[in-house]
């Protein structure tokens, strides 16, 4: 599942790491997250532009902790991070995560908006 749900996309000449969780259940999301670490191998700190799509997902505490673990191991590589598919509950979680990050994760209403911001 990882190859078709986590991939690099070129947008305006910039490489952006896409993690497409849209429509997945919690077990599938955790499996996807487990496969996401390898995309950060051999990357320089503050070099990765990434977009996570949480459209039509329901996050439990175990999924939240899986994302938190991924972030703890990869945030030093992030230059800019965007998320789409947020509802009120996911926005609250995003705000909680941002309290503990050096760089902020930014929420967007659409992939197009997020990609435009990442590619600036």
C-alpha cells in the first residue's frame, strides 16, 4: 500500500512528499505511517516539503500517537508541512502537535492550496 499512498510529486520544480491517508481506516493509516520513515532516509535537515491528506478519516488516540512518533523521528527534516482534510477534531489535534514543534504544520482546505503554499 505504501507505494501508491506515499510518493514524491514535483510541483513548480519542488519535490513534495505526499502521504495520502484519505479514506483509510486506522489500521491502514498506522501501516502507512510505518512505511513512511524510509522516505526521509538520506535527506538533509530542513529539506523536506510534505503534504498529508486526512480527508474522510477518523483518527483514534493510537493513530494520533503513530503520527506523533513519525513526527518525532522526522520533524528535523521538515522544511514545510501541510495537512488537508481537517475537521474540528483534527484541527484541535493539529494545534496540540504544533505546541511541541519548532516548525508549524499548516492546515489547508484543498490539496491545490497546500501544494501551492509548499511550492512557494
